[in-house]
C-alpha cells in the first residue's frame, strides 16, 4: 500500500475513534442533571406503583449521568389514561417513562374503545416480570372449583376497558362458559380488594399474584381466598393444583383464542417510552434497565419486599411478542376480538 494511502487509512481510523469518543461523551452527559418522571397507570400502592418505585430507586445508578427519578401516578381506565398520555403528550426526550398494563399491547388489535395509540409505535424498555393472574373467590363465598364458576353467577370487580379484570372474565364467559358478573369502574386492584373484603364483591377474575403478595400477603398465608384458575402462559409454583386457563380449552381454536388473549400476561407491567424517542436514548435506558434486573441490591430489596420478579422481559422481547400477536390468523383474531368486546365498559372510561 502506498505511503499516502496508509496515511489516509490512519487518518480515517483516528477520525473514527475521535467521533466514537465524542458520541460516547455525549451519551455519558445526556442525562446528567436531569430528572426522569415515571408515569404510573395505577394508584399509589397498587402493583404498578410498587414496581415503578422499586425500579426508580435503582435505575439511576446504571444510567450514565445518574439522573434523579420521580414517580407520578396517573390512574384511570385500567392504565388507558396513562397510555394515551404517553402516546400523545409525554416528552420523547427520555425524561418521561410510562408503565402500563400488558393489555396496552393488544388494545388496538382488539379494537378497544377510547384508545388513541398504536402500541407498535411505543418504544418498549422492558418488564420486571411476567404475570400470573388468579381468578379467586373470598373464602366465605360458595365457589370452590371451576365447576362452580360454570354453574353459579359470581360477582367480580373490574377497572377500565383494557384492564384484565374486565376483559378476562368476559372472555371466560364467552369461551369456556363461566358466569361472571362484572362490576367495572374500580380505580385499581387495591379498591377491588377492599370491596371483596367488605363483601361488596364475591371475588375477582384477575388479581395478579405479584400484587397480592405485596399488598395482600395474608390472603394466601391465612387462606382467605380460594384460587380457582391461573391466567397465564405458565403455572406458578405457588399454585401447583390450580388449573391453568389453557388447560380448560376444549378445542384447538379455543386454545388459540385464549393464547392470544392471555399472551399479554407475558409482558407483565411493561415500561415504555413515547413514539419518536431517539434510538440512542432508548439504548441507554434499555441497557440500564437490563442491568437493574441483575443488580444484587435490587434483587435483595425485591425479595425482602416480596416483589415477584418471575420471568422478566427485555424491550426487544416485548417488541417481538407484539409483532407475533399482530401476526395471528385473521379468524383467530376476529374470534378473540368478539370474545373480548368490552364496549359497554368503555362508556365510563375517563379521558
């Protein structure tokens, strides 16, 4: 190679190295002195809030520049209010992160009322766990098995039109023949739990195990509830004898419909960024999120606080799951949409 050519190659290498250092320096300084707000789609003390505040206490030390965190609760309509806000109004500079229900991912696919977002355009960061919803009855109520749910009406509480405790009992009624009567409009799982304890409701058709062990651990320890069905893609080891929803399908088409409906459980309570967030910002926050999941202090605090971290997901895994869901055969999707129709509950959703 001629001397002049070698000099050009060397100059280009040096330039590339300098540019790389400059870009890295910009990334290291980007969040310095900034505050990141986590918008929580649930009430203070609810499951979404517990996970968000746990993450907020550890996330900053893994982000270059060590930004501060604040948590802002924005409950309503089963996290729909927060999801709409994140899509339409939140700054997309990385300083506003949202945490919403897994149903956000399929809300457009299922033609949910009052949504104003395309979940495929959100920038998903990750989830700290995969959820197992529990269909349960208060111990004094006459529901001891799946058979009882098929024979007697059970009054259960629900939130907004995208919340699992509204969608899931409706799906179970239409697909496997249960007889749930859904009283919607509760602000969150905490309000539903209180109504169950007061005798206003007989139970709920989806209380996440992760929420129960943090906010109502005595329900399990003192056997105050009767778990009837697990709503998830896997069985939780705490409930080995409680049937999984997929085991109750009588046909292959029923199983596919249930799989589509309950796939949202896999992404738990995901964290996301608004559409248009720059890839380099998303990369920083995702890398830090993934580091938190392996952080010793984070894991120890979660264990002490009884916070379930079963099967966390990365942002890339969530995007891949959403792409899979939107690729289901049209017939299965239409059947799932019909089974999940919550039009009557959407009328009361707050904007």
